[in-house]
C-alpha cells in the first residue's frame, strides 16, 4: 500500500474520532449549550476566512521553496556536467574528472539519505573539497580554467542552497497560528452547530479532515528533502550516467 494512502487513512480516522467526540460532548451536555447562540456565525466566518488565508500563505510559500530547491538541484548538476565536459579536453584532467564523478556518486548514494535526516554528508563535503584540490593541480588553458572556476563556484553555491533548505522553511509563529487555528475551528464547530443533523455532522468531518490534511501537507513541504513529497536526485543520476558514458 502506498504511504500516502496509509497517511490519509490515518487522517480520516483522526477526523472521525474528533467528529465523534464533538457529538458525544453535545449529548453529554444534554442540550445545555443550545439555549442561546454562543458564537455569531459572521464572527466564525471571519475567523475561518482569516485562518484559510494563513493556510494558503503557508502552502504557497513552501511550494515556492520546494520548486526553488528542485531548480537549484538541476542547476548544480548541470554546472558539474559543464565542468566535466570542459575538463575532458584538457591534458592531465583525468584525476580532476574522477573527483567530479566521485562527488556526484557520493551525493546520490550517501548524501541524499543523510539529507532526509536533516544533515549534509561530511563525506560528500570532503569529495567537493577534493574537486577544488584537483582543480588547482590541473594545468590548463587560462581561458578554460576561468570557465571551470565559475561553474565549480556555481555548484558550490547551489550546494549551500541545499543545506539551507534542509531545516524548516516556515517561521515558528506561523506554526503557532496554524495549530491554534485548528483548535479554534474545532471549538467553533462545537458551538456553532446548535442543531446537529447527519448532514451537519458529515460536514464537520469534512472540515476537520480538510484542515488536518492541509496542515500535514504544510508539514511535509516544510522540509523538501524528507517526507512523502521530496526532491529526488534524478538530475544527479542523469549527470552521473553521462559522465560514465563519456570516453
């Protein structure tokens, strides 16, 4: 079974439990909360609209971060491929090109798994330092060495971007707003639904399920290299295969 099916099944169960708890609480109260209107519908609508704005803000922001991380991965891999192709025509470049290939392989085999745990790989960092060491040992045409320097620097910049995206990309105050909003929505549903019917109870379940699903989606997007929605190292795999295919 796919992980996301298990996940959404769990969210559905939690939503049913919360909806059932609201129903049992109403029955236990024996209708004492129905005698008057505790929360004005207009006020509740304003609150839910404001909460929906923060949910949308978080999703749009993190989706932009996710796409940027994906783009930066492609740029990093392309820069390394340009370096490899340029160095191929330089005399004595075999150790330098081997250092490039070793780095790309280490990123795929080692670093990507470490990134899923929220850390960069020390081994991959050492491999990248080896690239610079081999670069300075390489005797090449000054014009071409300038192009190599620019692209290695660009790869290093994109590597730093990967490192900065490992941790949470959403400000802690926004998380507080999202969690407080979830509790407030459940609280509001309890008092706003004064005459619960089957349809209204189903609607409560739908609202709770949607809010929980959105919060998990935000949580998953917050770290683009871990969770169900992740940036894959496909660009590095493609570049590594190209490096191996070049004579």
